[in-house]
C-alpha cells in the first residue's frame, strides 16, 4: 500500500468485506443500526474492531482524500440484501468515527 501512495491517481475503495469475515461473524443481526444496548450494535462494534487494524493502516497511508466508500452492492444481496447493506453502513460509521480522519 505504501508503494502506491506516491502515485497521485491511485485511490482505495473501502467496501464490504463481510464475505471475508470469520464464520462466527457471518450471522448478521436482523437490523444492525440500533441503540448501544442492542445486541446488533455489539455485533457491529465487534466487526469494526476486527476490521480496524486493516482500515486504519489504509487511512494512515492514503489519507481521507484518497479513500472511496463502496456500498458492497450487489455482492451484499448474496448475504441478505438490504439488511447486510445496513450492517455495512453501521460498521463503516464506527470505523470512521474511531479513525478520526481529517480533510487533509
């Protein structure tokens, strides 16, 4: 990744990686955008924590201006469609909040 950074026309797409999660995370809660006490929020938090080491490295190397968010559609349809898409939104919000990216 660091070898790509000097190339100004290279961007990184942050897209759904649910298909690469360990089996214990493959069961996505029915509605993952919920209150902090909801089990689905715990699931999203756990997945964000699992993905964070990789995403944080990409954020650190590429910066906020060279990352593109991807919705994971149509691939998410295989795992459950709208529910999976909502889960990805929830997880990426958590990743971005924790990364504390700036516009520079």
